[in-house]
C-alpha cells in the first residue's frame, strides 16, 4: 500500500534547511572540547587550511583546522601521530558532513595536558587577559560574599570557618557547583552567571581543594577565564594548594594559594580592626588630658617668670591670684575631662555595637567635638580672669625688664633664642629675629657696618 503524501501541516525540509538546523543544534549543544586520536588522511592544500581524520580503533571523525589557527599547533603533525585536538563540533552544509572545527593541536601522551595549559596561558596572556592593570581592587569591608564551590568538599568548610572568624559581619551566599569532571566547567559558568545576575555580592570567592592536573582541569577552561574578566564584581580564586596554578588563577583579580587563603584575602581582619578601635579610643581619651597638662605647664612657667622679675610683695599678691586662677582652671578642665571620658565610654559602647567600617569617621568627628568643647571651657574660664590678671601684669610690668620693650626698644636673637649684642655675633646672610613689644620679626643680614657711638651723658649734643 503506497504511503500517503504529507499534508499541508507537515513541514517538508530541503536538504540545505535540514543541514543548517542540524549544524545549529550541534554548535549550540556542544561546548569547545578536547579529543584524543590518531591523524590520518592529512591534507595541506594551497589555501593553507588543514584537513584530516581523527580516529581510534572503533571510529573516526573528520576535522578541519583553518589557516588562522595554525599558530596553535605544536610542531608539524603527520599521518599516524597521536594528538590532542581542541575544537567545536559543526556540520558542512554543502555535503552534510559532520566534522570538528579545530583551533588547537598538541602531541598526545605524557605532558599533553600541561602543553595544553601552557598554550592557552600563552594565548590569553598575549591578548592582555591577565594584565595586572585590569585587575579590580577587592572591597575593604565587604557586606556580602559569594562563594562558588562544591557544597560537600573541605573547601567550603574552610572558607565558612575563616569568614566567621575574620569578618562575621558579612553575609555569605553559597553558589553550589560541580568542581571536577567533564561538566564542571559549564556548571561553574552557570554559578558565576547566577552570582552576576543576583548582583548582591561585593566580592566572589571561586575555590576547590587540591588535586592532580586532571582533577583541576575544569579551572583551565578558556570560556571560564573570559567569564571571570566580565564579572561585575571582583573575584578571588583559591584553587588547590600552594603549588597548583590554573588559568582561572591568572584571570582572577586576586589569586590565593588555598581556599582558606582566599577567604582571608577577601576580608579584613575583624579582631585586629577592633584592637585598632580600642587604641584610637585610648588616644582620644588621653589627648584632652595632655593638652590640659600643657596649658598647666605654660601657666606654671608664667608663674616662675613673674617670680624672678617682680618685687616680693607684688609677686606674692600675683601668685595668690594666679594660684586661684590655676585651681579654677584645673577644676574646670577636670570637669570637662570627666565629661569627655564619659562621652568616650558611651561612644565606645555604641561603636562596638555597630559595624566598625561605618563608625570610625563618625567617632573621629565626635572626638573633635569633645576636644573643641573642652578647649572652649578652658578658654572661657581663662578669659574670665584675664582682665584681672592683665591689670596685675601692667602694674608689675612697671618694674619688669619687659617694659623696656614696651617703650620702643628691641632685642635681637638668633634662631636659638640667644641675645645678640657683639659685632662678632653678626654675619652677612645670617637669619636674625628682632623681638619688640608683641612681635618677633625674622630678618636676614645684608650688610654689617660700624655705627657711630650713641650719645652719652657727656656728649656735646646733650
């Protein structure tokens, strides 16, 4: 019985249509892959392209390697050579031939994977994919950390333990993935796509434990390396042990020797940061007391100067008033200091209860405010007695050597404060300081000449 013709609802393919759809399915369904086999039927036409068959003892696969990819071939292959070929599956539509479009070839056998690693590293390095200038800085205080690794390995335990110890303020998001085997590279790519799509992470940790070159091969995938460079956030790699290097390590923004080291690289040392905050608090507490002590020392120095320059009776009166002023200033300073310490204790409790990275600047501003308040209290107390003290000082100045300066005379000093009065004290180009009543003027000597003697009591000009 004859087969009925297809109806209008049935699609009838032309050979070119079918071959095109098959080619699209092949190219979309298979990622770039490596195939090992023996070369046969090798042809090198004048076009510069190479055509050959890759076979084993049970099957064969047609291959084409175009002229532009010959730089990725190690040596000059011949028929019968065992090789390792990288490429993508496709279909030649004109004949319906299924084939591999090769883009790299290495000798098979011992060291083939290492040669493939070296060839890919050289290629990506030449493209600038590993350029240090393109690396992104890791965030100083990450709020959310994405961890891309196997959910069952030792790596995830090491990472989470380290993050909890160093930076418990961060939120950790685990993106589970396969990290070994033929499907590991696509799985890792999907996990990174999910991290980028969520967009909540400040930094990404890509990690797995140690293993052989074959075990770590998923991290030597070219597509994975390029995806790392297009991530929206910086990525830290921690694959294997200290001596293990993968292509992902070179593409990452930062490479760590182990998963634990990757967690340390991605986070600040929280306990050390708290110690710094404690040290800052102690400095804030000590600063006002130190400044007040310096003011006391200046007042004591003034007291000693007055004692050496004035008669005993007036000195005693001034000393009594000065002592009262000092006591009151000290009481005011101590009160302000106690209040500052109480404020600092309150601020410390608030600072420790909150995120350190967000509070350090605010704490500094509060310290400045407390310091200014202390200085204003001291200045106000000092100003309250300045008028009375100035009146006493004016009376004392009548018998003070400083009164000479007030009558228009001056003292000349060198840069160490020594009084200069002899000719040998002055040289050309020397810096001198002229002290008048309330100024200290810096000058430079341009010329030294003899001056006529000053008129004395017996001078004819008198």
